[in-house]
């Protein structure tokens, strides 16, 4: 393969990265694989964190994201463009996650299992931030902090956890969270406030830089998901 031939995919990828969302959607409607992959790349982290906030499990969340893309790209004709494509994807992911949660709760009821206790009243505290932890062991410290944070966040009730993840971890605005979850601004604020108060007191001094790295979804993991979605779309199209 010549140098020019090897460079073509990279150039094409950069061109897709510069495309407007509406143009990518239009290309995806024509079954353009590169456009599909770019839309997946742009929305992976948001959808994964959204699903993760509801189902409380990495593998289940990834499965929901994959199913969301398959449903979206096989039903692009139903996307009218009245809202952002990411908002439309979020609504599909929400429906999928909530449907699985309802099924899980029904199974738990049939099996007479006890409900999971998400938090303890003793965990109530205001949620501050602190500065970056210095020193050569900082990466290890941050990894330990992330583990502690994940445990604490996982114990939050579903409605509080998903708002907390989208607002404080994903960094969306209150308005954007409200649009994705179909909630009023005041409801988002109330749930976020309660979520913050439910995190344990021993997080007070270790919270600072961990949130941005919680529940990551990029690199090889992101590419693998794109491969699975494209493969399934090609199979379904036959």
C-alpha cells in the first residue's frame, strides 16, 4: 500500500470530524459508514454516562448504548431534526434503560428478592471541591479516589444518580440535563442538590479531579462499539 493510500482514511476521518451534525445525519441516512462512526464517536461518552447513571453497571450500560445506536440508525426516517441528534439519542437510551430497569424490578419481585439499599442517612453532607493532589504518587491517588467516588455515586438512587452524572461528571448545563431527561429546570436543580448531599463525608477532601475521568468511554472501547454497531446494521440491512 502506498503512502498516499494509507493517508486517505486519516484525511477522510478528519473531514468527517469537521462536519456539522446535520450533515453527518444526512450522510448517515444514505448508509454512509464514516458518518455513522463519527456520530457514534461524538455521542458515546454522553450516552454511556447517561445509561450508566440509570442501570448502575458498565456492561449493561454499554449494551444499552449499542442498542440505542442500532435503533437510531435503523429508524433515521423518524428523526425530524426538531431537537439535537444527541437529544434524540438520549431519549432512546433513556427508554431502553428504563425498560430494562422495569423488567429487572419485575423479576426481582417475582423472585421475592429484597430491594437494594442505595444510601445511608449518615452519608448526608454538602459536596465541595478541592485542589489537585500533588506529588509523584498523584496518579495512584487519583485512581483510588475515582474508585471511592464510583462506589459512592453508584449508591445514589437512580433519579439522583443520572442527574448527578450528567451535570457534574459530564458537565452538561442544567438546561441541557433537563432536555435530555425531560425534566423541569427546578427538578434538575433539586435532584442535583440532593445527590450531592447524599455523598459520604469522607469524600470531602478527595473529590477534586476525579469526576472528569469517571465512567470513561473512548479509545479502543469506543472504536469496538462502533464496529459492532456497523456490523449489526449491515446484517440487518441484508
